[in-house]
């Protein structure tokens, strides 16, 4: 007879308990714990994300209503006060560690999956870097200063274009400039980093060039430069100019003494001219434009994150609670993206999270359900029925 645990339990199997406990010990997350374990907290916060619970009481009541099905999860439904205290005091860095561990596990699977294959022919690693502001109420989150009457934190994300998975994330206060966080990132030589105008910084461009890291961005409107070479443009590709330039603005050459490549492209639908700047000299001009357009994947990721998971309203008001909830949201979205790519059914991410929410405690084989979510499950092979004599 085929027996399965609940779908939620099978999702949690992506986090081996020995590896989880090692992370707990490394962060001393249970140094002063009395009964309520970090695993209990993680299960509750992941349930908050996937089930879209709006408050601590909804988390508690949702888990308590399934109390009989929590035995195989090795946890109990916490009181809202216990969970609130844990979110406020237990280090959020534990969940950052869990995120990176899960990413490594998912990355290895996607490397051998058709949807994990590269979209472009070049062998360079392609990533996008961007940020998104998460608004907070300043009267409740008085530590999150952003503007005079508004609070916020900012989520900085590095998206891997192989599978469009979040590779790294940093949470800062709302006032932190994007370039300040960008300078903290380390990239392997040969990586292509796609960024928008908010990251235009000539010293950083020089630093990337010295480390053999390639970048593609849009040029500032008022940037001054001198053309030192005109390159031939491809026919019928909407490319107007392909030039090698030297920056000549005030102090620009001192900050970035390297030659750069400037490409002018026309949007065929609007006729608008867009100017791109890169230190990659071997890619075709039309490929450079296509790579920058693929940066839209990170904008889509932020939209999915805010629309499908609990990241716009929070169940705690402390900085630690907010960080904990954002990192569990990133973990949940990484799980959803992994399930979406691993399934043979054509899921949209919004449909997947909606249907999954209704089947969290259904006893089905997760992978069979993902491939055929609306089929009737096979009947268990029961033993032969005894006959009355």
C-alpha cells in the first residue's frame, strides 16, 4: 500500500534536519530556548508564507486546526505570544543560512533540467542586480526611517538567469543607496552583471573592469565622452551606433580610465532610442541589447514576491521579525520556483501558490501531484477483503 505524508511535510524534506540543526547551533539560535524549538518557528513562518496567514493568530489557528497532521512534522502549533517572542529575539541570520543552503540544493537540480539551460549561447554566468523598496508604517516600525513620514526597508537581490533563481539577497534600510550595497557584492571573473541606471558609478565600473567582471547598463543622459572608434553595426537589427568611447566628464577619466563600449538601439515598437554602456567588447551589439532586456526577469521576480507571499504586511514590528519574515518569503519563493521548474505541468507561479495553499495537508505524492494536480489520485492497493462464511 502506498503511503505518503502531507504535501507540506514533503516540502519540509527539502531541509534535512541534521543540516538544519547544524545551522541552529552555528547561530546559537536556541541558546535561551525553553521548549519552543527553531524548527517549530521555521515551520510556523513557512506556513505563514505558503498559506498566506495575515497574523500570528492566523498562523496559530491554521496549524492548530491541523494538529493531528502535525505529528509527522515533529512540531506543535505555537501560541501567538511564543511565536512573536521567537521572531523578535531569535537571530534572523539562521534563515539567511537556510536560504543559501536551499539555493545550492536547487541549483544542482536545475543544472540538469531543460528549463535550467542557458538562454544565450555565451558561456559567461549572467546575473541581474536590482533592489525594491518595501514600505512600512513609521508609527509601528519606528526603526525603519526612510522619509519624514514614511518607513521602509530595501531588498537588494542578485538574480541568476539560469533558472531565474535569487542567488543572493541583502536587506538594508530604505535610505541606503543601491550602489553602496552593490560594492559589497563579489563576482567571479567573467560574470556578466546587468544593472540599471541607479548603479552608474564610474569608480565601481573601473573596479569591475580590473576584476575582469563584465557589466551591461544604460548610459546616463548627461554623460560626456569622446568616441575613439566607430564599429560596424549589424543590418536590420535596430542598432544605430556601436562605438568605443572614453569618459571625459569632470573627474570621470580619473575614476574610470578604461575605454567602454557605447551602443545606441531603437525600440521598433515606440521608436525610442536607448543607449547602453558596457565593458564587453566581443558580444554582438544586438546580443547586448537582448541581454539587457532579459533583466526584466528580476522585475518579474519582485512582482511575484510581493503579490504571492507575505512581504507587504508583517506579523511582527521589530527589525528582527521583519528580517525573519522577508527571508522566509525568499525561501518560500525559491521552493515555489523549484517546484514550478521541476513539474511537467505548465504552472504559473500565482496558480501554483494558490492551489498549493489549498492542498498543504493533503496526503499525496508531491511530485505526482505537481505533474497531474487535477487527476483523481490512484486508490491504495488494499489487502484482499475477508469473506464471511
